[in-house]
C-alpha cells in the first residue's frame, strides 16, 4: 500500500494506492478493506520509472514473504 504524493511523477496530492496480489480484478471505485501488516519501505523519489518498477518488484517479493511467514 502506498500513502503519499507519488514524488517520482511530481505528485502533490496525497493518494492511497494498494496492489492486490494474485488478482486481475478491476477494483477501481470499489470499497475494500485492507490490513496493515508491516512497513516495507518509506516513500522516495526515483530517478527513473525503471527504478520505481524494480523497487515495486522487490516490495512485492518482500510482501509475499511477510504474508507467507504468517
């Protein structure tokens, strides 16, 4: 889950975004409940979109490991 301003894209408006593992469901506009399990990393500005995408992949792997550990 990301709560912040998307600094890589010069965002200024605070948003809440969540990546839902293992689903292709279109959840835009839907009400969902989320549980905070652990903080994976703080918000940061990446120099490139490629760097952001790589970090998101690492975040996803860490989230999977945290969730599988129970």
